[in-house]
C-alpha cells in the first residue's frame, strides 16, 4: 500500500519512487502540492532557461507518394537542416497508433508491485526494463518520467517475456513501422552515395530495435523540473508517437538559444536523426538536442521506437561518404561502448557524440 501524503518525507521519496516501483506516477497520485527536492532541476535546465521559443514548426512531410524524388529530397534536407521532422500518410494504420497508446496507459495503470516485476532488480531478462527517470544513480536531479523499455530480439521472445498488457500492441506498432523505416533510410543513405541499402547496410543501420512506453504524470511545480532533460538519441533513427498533449521541444541547429515546440498532429510520427547516423554520415545529418517538459494538468504518454545498429557493430563514417576524399570527423567505435557511455551519466546535451570524435 502506498504511504499517505503526510507520511512520505524527503528521505523516503527516492526509495518510494525509484526502488519500490511506484515511479513518479505513484508520487503524482499522492496529491503532492510541491515538487520533491530530488526532482528540482538546476536553473539552467528548467523551462525558463529556454531563452527563445520559436512559433515555427519542424518540417511536415507527406509520404503518400514515396517514389516522388521531392519526398526523398525533403527527408534529406530536413535531416541536414533540422534533425527532426514529422511524417504523415506513412502507412502505419491509425488504429495501430491508437492501440499502442491505449496499451501504454493500461500498463502504467497496473499496481506498483506488478510493474515492479519488470524492474532492473526483478526482471527475468535484460531486454525488459521498467524504471523511472533516466539514470537515477548518476543524475544530479531526477526527471519526471516513468518508462517501460523493450529490446526486440524475436517475436517468440517478446511473446514470452514482454508484459501481456502491451506486448501485442507494441509489436504491431514496430511491425507496421518497418516499411516506413526502411524507406526513410533508403532515401537518407542514397544522398550519402550508398547505391543500394543491401543486407550489410541494413544490419549496420537497423540491426537492433527498442521500443519504449513513456509515461509523464501530472507534476506539481512543472516549471522546476523536466520530463526528459537535454539530450540527443544514440539511435540511427527514432520514430516517435506523441499523444495529443505535447511537450517535446527541439533545439534549432543554427541557433543554440532557440527551441521549437513539436506540435502533436493526429496520425503523424515524429522522426529524428540519432547520433549513430550523424557519425555514419560524417556530420552531414544532425542529431539534435531535445527535451520534454513536465505538465501540471494532464498525464502524457509517448512511444518511441529506437532504430539502432547491432550492439556488436563498429560505427564510423561510411566508406561511401569518404570516397570523394572527405576527411573523417569521427573514429570507429564499438556501438555497445557508445551506448554504455551514454547511460553511464545523466542527460547532458550532445556530450556523448564528442566521445566518438577523432
């Protein structure tokens, strides 16, 4: 049974939220009037530090005619100039998107002891992980988010190990997104002088996948904390399904002081370039800092699919990118080492990509 509001003290907050499986959802449901001090971010990381918020939007690309060269150009231009874009008419049925959102709410509606069976301490596999914040042991301040992270190995493994409340819907979202992912990568690699995305390229670019179900409950004093701190993804591509509430902000490439809100568009998917593709493109495509604001009045969810190299892959600038004499900006890095470095610390903007620079 959760403690009452009057019984939970500052010293109990981390134990209650992080180690007993209640998460920030449990804290939110206690009816807290003020934010626990563990979640108060440094001033420079708060919403008020975003000195300029642009009313403009990231590009919205209609994928109805995949074969139109203008669509491929729009994808590549967005990857170079923004690092983020939204796609509509992408081929993933609307009901699939709605089903995985419903399943996300269903999982996070479970009692803490049931969700806790999938925590780092209790999960029967490293491929299924329920948790809160990002890296609680390494962070200076905790983030206002709970998550379920599912690393895909096979349909059989998912059927036997993923939570029954969401496994079918998460798998279907991943399956139905696969065609769009391949087409996006075909367009992006073509501009990098890759004539055909063969099996070797596919293994390198999309050799592994992870889907997260994220839950951002109502937060007291949302202006003092974040849902997710400033970071860029370590993926090749990230495919994000937002709900209608919103809260995602992207840093503008040519203006570090400017942030852009990514408005929810019904039926759309948000695409962003990850560090792995920035490295493989030798910096031509940009992974961009982004962050998620906490919300003081509504519960929010999001469902990202992270398309990654295989953990055992060596990533570096593609040979096709360098064949014209361009000098490499990044060294060859074992992808699993890159990911371990990312998770070893709190969110810190784009510092991780510096790990791969020559």
